[in-house]
């Protein structure tokens, strides 16, 4: 079998094609003047070029076939156009001026279209846009995206919440593969760095059709840094200073590209002290450090594109318990976590005359260690040898999670305005315990999913539909001794689910677009929910799993309306999400090992709400932007009680100035924003309400060009009024510990 696969691979990569060239010109739609420096590329096989002083471009060595051409330039609306190769005559593309930022192709959806062409609404932000807000970490930065918030434990631990759903209900993709890092726990962070990340895309709502189990609540899709332009080499270095945590972050990268071969490498190191609250106290043991290394090798020919990426992310984060010792030390103290993620991915794209095959392979290895503080009561009944193991600083808990995943998609030739994709996805995962404490047992998980989706395009209306079947086999090992309090029996379960989606995008009028999507999703119960039997120290409770739990299954309806002209854009996104068999913890009223006992149970639930906003950019003052957006999520159980960890309603008001070209600098920006969080009184019976608060943030910066060297400077400030507040999604809220106070960040970057 393996020999057949090898010969098939060699055959596909060795196919010879007749080569053709695509030439044309890019013009201003109003003046018909040539546009200089426009980016022109074919989506597949991602070959492109830049228009010259006459607006002309040329893309060489293209096999015959039908392609989508994407043309973009600063100050103009991005345009896509179907082209056939060979072409009888040069192509002329007209771009219309606009004050809106250039659109990019959305990668997280299967047909790789511009957002304006996408049937499914997807939010996107570049890492540069997020960094301009002055956030310390990637987990904190994603909370600037509409409909996304963060459950935080201090500043070093954070995990995404999409429209009220988190943990295993939100799937994270990086380098094109799913990230698996024991994300079931409240205090388990994202485990990724913003370094080497190009942009972030958010699918809000069930995406099980595309990604299988755990995408019930949505997908956070991180696109890696792009390679350098063809025949170009770049070297850059950057340093950040954060006043609040007295933190330092250093970053350096190198990338080079030839005609076929590309290479990049980037390293990042960050270290922070305990953060300072608005009332002047440092929160003990919120210090953290992180090392991140990313590398990539790309290879491209006319019929094949491959991308091999590796990411090592290693970090230590203190687990705060109180406001005690006041220190600016950066040395890690107990209790703390030590996390290491290895992510290896290989993205293969094979291009045929009118179709293509995508093959993604990934390997993710996660090592999680937790070191506890010295407590005498923890050592009662231990032998002298066991007690010495604690004193030597050995991890009380250590888990290794290894995941192999694959994703194969065949794009059929386009026919009668139909684009169709057939795919197979799967995962093989093993969990192993190496420490004396057991949260979840040793286990093996095997997933298999089969999906098909199609897109039908007409001039004013687009349809997209899909079907999918998933199967999961789960097998756990017996842990502990029968009759002991912490005994976990072995378990064998399998889970199946059928899911579907149907969406339509309608150009209601010249400047008005409507999107209506219905989708179902599912989530198989995780190991903690099925098998827990012990104290979860990070959550301070004794958790008992339920081996009879069934799939969570949801159905969501989304409606999005968008209006835009040369002066203003208005949008509103509403959703209704019904979840059958929603899994949650309920207290029993009993105590074990001095911790309250909680059982995992199921109940139906609903979530509804949405986002709305206005973006005003008065023409011809295209550099001036006023933006306002509002977010609301309401979550309820079928019994009438509220769901826990639902974000508070919020309103964001922003004044933004963008100056791409100035006499003395480029890409200048200034922004000032006020984000107001309203009272959160819709709480679970085991939560307390949270009063509202407002945070004032500001940023400015620009780039200065000296010959071939570019120097970038940036100054940002968050919580400038030094507000003392506690976020509703802070895990330190029960202890009454406030969030971070004022922080000023200074950044300097040099690029050669």
C-alpha cells in the first residue's frame, strides 16, 4: 500500500504541463489611469506579480485551466475575476477607489474567496492591527475581534470565547492543522504566540461541516506569516517594553525566496513580572515567560505547492491565588504551569488542468506540567520517598498529548457555476500521564469524517450547501486501584453525528448585502467530562465524570446585513443557537478532600444575540475613520437558569487616523478607543454579577524609510485612566482580584 502511495505521489508531482503567460493592465475605474504597484495573483497555484509604472503585469509559467485572479492595491477595492489560460488577449482590470482597507482571501472557508464574496460571514484581522492595541499576549489580542472574548487567569493564561462558548466547543487551527493541547480545562491557555502569525479569522457558529467535532461553537483560524516575495530577502528585529509588568519582548526573523524555493525562521522571547492593578497592588504569581520558534520551507512549481512548517512554543506561567508578596521579580514561583507545544505541518497542493487536490498533514505534541506549592496537608499519608519527590521540584501533574491529523480535499472542475469539494479528515490521538496526579486517564481517540460541500454562483445570489458524517472511537485505560477514592474505570465509547449547512448570500441592492446561514454542529464529550474523579486544583473543586454522556448537538441560524458606500458602512449580525445535551457542572452539596463536589450533567440550552456596528469614513477625508460596534450574548439553560461564563454586553467606540503616505514617514496611524462593558446580571446561580466599567486605549506610530532600511516605531496605552475593575470572565473574580491597570507599551522595529 505504501509503495502505491509513493508512486502516486511521484506521478502527480511529475506531470508535465504546457506553460502559458497571463498579461494585462490594472487601471483606475474612474480615470482609467494606470495603477502602479497593484498586487496581482492567481489563487491557485498562488503565482503572482506587481503592476509596473504603466500598470502592466505578467504572470509566467501557468498551466492551462480556469483560475481566480485576485487584484488589490492600497486605496482601491480588492477585485476577483475568473480567467482562462491560455488567454487570447491581454486582460484589463478596473479597480474602484475606496476608503476601506484592502480585502484579503478568507482561508478558513473551503472556497478561498474574498469576504465580500463569501456566503458564510467570517471576521478577519491582521496581527499588525491587533498589535496596535498594545496587548501583552495573543489570547488578550483576540478579544478585540467582534464576538470574541477571553477567559483569563491573570495575564499569562487566556483562552478564547466565541459568542459565549469556549474550551472544547471552540476549535483552534494554526498552520492549517487543529491545535490539541488539553483545552478542556478552564486554566489551560491558548499555548500560541502572535509572533510569526499573519492574520486571524473567526468563524462564529457551528463549523462542524468543515472541521468536525469541537467546532460546535466556532473556529479561531490563525494564518502563518507569509514568505518573502519572489527573489527577495528580508531580515527584521523588534523589541517591545511593557510598563505595567516591566515586561520585555524580543523578536527577530529572516526569510528569503527564490523562484521555486522559500525559507523563513523567526524567534521570539517574552518575560513579564506580576501585573499591577489599578489600585497599585501587584497580583502575586501572575508572572510568565514564553519562547517561540517558527520555521518554514516552501516549494512551488507550476503543478505543485508545498509548505512545511514547524513551531515550538514553550512557556511558564504562575498560577495566582492571592495578592500577597509584592515583587517585580521575573523568576517563576510555585504553583505554576510549564507548557510545551510542538506543531509540525505539511500542506500539499496539487494543481491539475481544471481541478486540484489539497493534502494537509499535521503532528502536534503537547507536554503539560503543573508544579504545586508546599502544603503540609497535601503530604499526609505519603512515604518519605514521595515527600522528597515533592521537595525536589518534580511536577505533581504531567501529561503528554500527541495528535496526528490529516485533511484531504478534492476540488472538482467548476461546471455550470458550481464549485464542489469532497473531503476526508481524521485524527489519531494519545494521552499519557507521567505525574502522580491524574486529571484524565491514559486514552486513545480516533476520528474519521467525510464531507461534501458545493457553491453555486449567480450574478446577484450565491448558494452554499454541505453534508458531513463523523465517527469517533474513544478508549481509556484503568487508572488507580479498585475501591480507592480516585479510581477511574476503563471506558470504551464511540460517537457518531451527521451535520449539514445551507447558506445564501443575496445582493439586495447596489450597496446592500444579506447573508442567511443555517448550520448544525456537534461535540463529543471530552475525557474530563466522561472520566473525571478527583480534585481539579486549578478550579478548586472535586469533579466526577459521567461515562454515559451523549453528543452535544446544536442548530444555529445566522442573519447578516451589510450596507456600504463611499462614506459609511453599517452591519448587523444576529444569531440563534439551540444546543441539545449541553454538558455542564452542577454542585452536589457534598465535600470531598475539602473541596466541593461537582457532577457533569446534561441539559438543553440556547444562546442568542449578535453584533452591530457603524464605520464612518467621510470622502474625501479617506484617512479619517469613526467606528462603533456593539456585542450581546444571552445564554440560558432549558430549566430557565442562565449559562455560566457568558461575556458582558460591550460597546466599542474608536477614532482612527490612517496615513499610508506622508512627507517624512509611511503607514502612520493614530487611534483612540473607549470600550465599555455593561453590567452582567445574567449569571449562573453559582456566579456573581459584575458591574460595568470602561477602558480608554490609545495608539500611534509609523515607519521611517532610510534607503532600503525601514524603522517602525509604535507607542500604545491600555486602560489609560487606570481603572480598577474585575472582568466577568476573569477566573480571579471569586477572589476579588482586579484585572490589569494602566499599561504603556513602546515598540521599535527595523527591517532590512
